[in-house]
């Protein structure tokens, strides 16, 4: 695909954690200034993340341009605080994934909330992996502890958005392989944080990922994929970066991602997002 030049970037597609957010989970002044300048030129902004709406919306309020939020890696799209599109995981598949994963010794977390409620259903609110326990503690007001996730899924009024797992790199590699071998009617997207020995697996509907959601937004707004500047740092960003006219990988990404042949930026602590916007989207 042809690469977008500075004069024809019309959409910024930005990941959050490890990309727009620095290691302190903050947005630098330079990143904000670059986005503001881009918005002044009429460039749209989409924040495309694996986060839930409550967590992502807290970040988006500081971002210029009233960005659209693509959540759960594309399962939910929110615009102006309202759901624009939902692509949920079927109850049958979610329950099957949960049952299989529990037999494998994993701690599944089931996400609900087609309106952006961001509810998290668990059976074990004290999972063995420390960082996953921290994640659930941070989301505590939205956590619902149930006796049986399969029962909770069955009686819910809506299909879940995803089933999430978290654990050590080795644990999640084994679980990912086991899920793939069973060939559930779903897609498993992974995010890795080697420095913390943490990996996340998001099991979503089979037609859900960031690249598909980006295509949906482009069609809605009449923007070509070759007019998109996309920036990310993790494996769940891969297809989005490869499909965009200009895909850029953060310098803090894993070696495998930095070897895709895409432009490698400075790290998220070195204003990598601003560097890309200034270079490719601003005069």
C-alpha cells in the first residue's frame, strides 16, 4: 500500500497504553500539542485500545478533537459518549471458552456493557497473578464476583464483549496455544509486557480487531486507509499498523514488532507520538 504523505493524513489512529501514554500513564505536553495542531488542520482522531470505556474515557477527556473511542480491540465503538457499534462475542462461545480455560487452570474475566458500562465478571477476585489482581483492584467498582461465570453469561440480557485472561508470559503462551487448538468461534488477541512478565489475551468475536474497526471508521467518514497515520506498540496493534497508509511502531515495542519493516519511533517516554504527527501530518 502506498504511504501517506504529510498533506494527505486525515485520520490519526492512536493506541493508548505504551503509545500515547507514557510509563506514568500520562500524556506529555508535546503529544497533546501535536494532536491539537493536527485537529486544527481538520484531521480526525480515533483512540483505538484494548481498554474498557470507563478507563479509556478518562484518558480521552484530555485529548483534543473529541476523539472516537474504539474499545475492547474493536468490539465496541463509542462516539460522544454513546455506542456507535457493537460486535459482541456470542454467549455460547464465551461460556465454552470460560469452561475450557477454567479446566486449564486460568482465571477468566468476562466483560459486559454494550453501552460502555465496562462491567467485569469474575469467579475469583484474587487471581494468582499479581498484576492481574492489580488490574481488577483498579476496576473494583465495576467488578462483579459470581459463583459461576457460565451461569452469569447464560442469564445475562446481552452477549459479552470479550473474555480476558492475564498471567505470566509462559502461562499465557500455553493458554493461547490451547485455545487455538480448540478452534473456538472467536479470535484471541494478545498484548505482552515482557518487562513485567505479563501477557493479556482478549478473546473476542471472530470478526473483531483494531484493523477492522479502523476500516469501519474510514468508511463512515469517507477517509481512505492510505490517509491514516496509525501508531501502536503491541501485537494487538499489528494488523492496524500494517493496514494504514502510514503505520509507525513505538520504540518501546517488542523486537518482533520493530522488525515488521515499519517506521520505528522514539519510545512513549520520548514523545514518539508527537514525533510521528509532526513528521507526517503537520506542515
